């Protein structure tokens, strides 16, 4: 092999290395991520609660990371929820559903896409459920429905408010009508919460869509959203193709939904714990402003208005 051939082959190797695409696993295991100004160390994002300091983009995070932010690092109890049969319909497409579940569990360390925890904010005990988008897109199936119902039942038995941190693309097709039935089941559970006079707060995160938006994510007493969160039922192209009209820019973002009344408050992640604590203090009549029975309704309304502003 002469020197010219060696140079050509070396050049081909360099070209291949440059154009080789990183896999999802390579990106997930890297110390780097990216945002508006290019590559950023994950540690820097973590110190800022996984929010970009330049553009304020709120990155998707896991349920444990959310609970750490809300209640304090490991200052909460994770509740073990029941898990029904993995594959009730014996579903298989490009790969078996059981295999997809196995991969998702290994990736997230969770048995299903929802995690239930109990902690305290402002000395108020709270039951909370959060979804992990890394678990099959945080889609809803029988196991997630059981987790939600278990959390609600725990809240009722222990007389705690219930906080739902929503995320996900909707119902899981691999469980068909079993998955769709979770919309009804979660709605009935929320009604039971309200019968017991327990506050139901929803924190909507990116993305919340499909049957999740059409059920438990929009049934809260108060709806809080993170900045820039995608909140939708159908995709923008589907809607535009159906109504045959030009849609407003950003009409499925939390800021637009706040203007149109679907969201009550937009709260930065760093302020979320404090804001939820204040709201629950008012809703549970634990706010020092409320001094007499006669003024409770008026002062509750005034206090909530101040919080919202």
C-alpha cells in the first residue's frame, strides 16, 4: 500500500467519524445537553433546576427530580402502587408490548409511568402524582390509572390535598379501550376528592396532550403551568386541517392558554413549591389573613387574586 492510498483511507475514516450520528443512548449518557446557546454541561442545568438560565426553557425532568424540588431532597415517601397484568391484549407491533415495558422500566427505574409520593410544603402534608415522559411517552394505561387511583385513595384516607403533575401524550394504544377507560376512572376519583372537600391542584408540564388533557389534567381546582409548556388535545396540523383556518402563533403553549382562561397561573419551577404552599394555605383556611367566619369567602378570593397577580 503506497502513501497516497494510506492518506485516502485515513481521510475516509475521519469523514465517517464526523458524520456518524450519536444514538439516543449516547446523548442520554453524555455529560452534556444543549439549548439556545449550544452545548451546556448537565451539572449547570441541574444547579438551575433543569431550567435554561438564558431562555428560561423548562426541560423535562423525572418524578423524583420534581419531588426533590417540591419537598426537598429525599424529603418525601414514595408510595408503592399496584401493578395489573402487563399485557392484557397480548399486543405486538414492531416488537412485543412486554418488551417495550421491560425497556421502559430499565430506562426509568419505575414500574409504570406514574409515581406517587407524600411530602410536606409549608407544614401541609400533600399527596402527589407525577409522570415520567421517558416511560413510553408518559402515556396512560391500566397501571398508570391504578397509580392515580391509589394516590387519590391515600389522599382521602389521610385527608391531604392532592397535587397532580401532568405530562404525557395521551392514552396508550397497546391497551386500547382499557387505556381509554382510565379517563373515566381518574375523573370519578377526582370527584371523590371533591366530595371529601380536599383540594385538587394540577401542575401542567411539557408536554400534556390527548386524553390526559381531556381528563384529569383539566379538572383541577387550580391549574398551574410551567412556562412554555405544550398543552393540547390534537396536533396543530390536525386542527388546522380540520378548521381550515390559520391558527394563532403559540396557541398550544401555556402562555396562550393562560390568556384564554384554561390556565390560572404560570409559575417558574424555582417558585413552584412556595406558590403551591401559599395556595393550599388559603384553600385549607390556614392563612393568617382569614380571621373570622364572616370574611372567609371574601378574603379567600382577595388572597387568591393577590397570589395570581
